[in-house]
């Protein structure tokens, strides 16, 4: 979403507040830490495109999915550092090795194709 040409609205996702962490709060907070403009409601997020990213240490909230999502974003945005990278052991113990392997084969991830003025993900 931060690479799209317009805002991305993700809705009907209140259940993500009840996982290993409040994943909506985590996404909004950590994207903002990177300099991305994010709005959130009880069951939605709106993520605005970013022209650039600030370097930041990303808190994982001990949640493997938060760590993996922001690590993946870090392939396309410089300066992303993941705190508590070991939290991925729960679901994907070889995640960091696989991510390095992927990165070795792809020097940079291509930016997402523009999806329109406002994108909706259900």
C-alpha cells in the first residue's frame, strides 16, 4: 500500500486487533514510524503512498506476522530494522534465510503497479 499511486483502504479487519498483537495498531504505528501517513478506525486502515521512507527500528510486538510484513517492506525501502527478529521462530523458523535468498536473486523489489486513486482490500 505505501507504494501504490493513491490511498489504500483495508476494511472489515477488526479481527486483526485480537491476534498475537493488535495488528491494526502495529501496522499503523510502525508505518508512521517509517514516515507513512496512516489513518485507522475500529475495523479499517487507510494507508497513503509514501514518496520516501525514514529509517526506523520496527517494533514487532512479539508478533511473527508483524516482523515478516515489515521485513518484506524493507526489501523495497532502505533503513528498516526489525526489533526482536527471533519472534518468527513460531511459524517460520527459516524466514530470515529465505528472505536473504530471495533478496540475493532480486536486487530490488519492483514497486507495485498503481492501483488507482483509492484501493480497497476486503
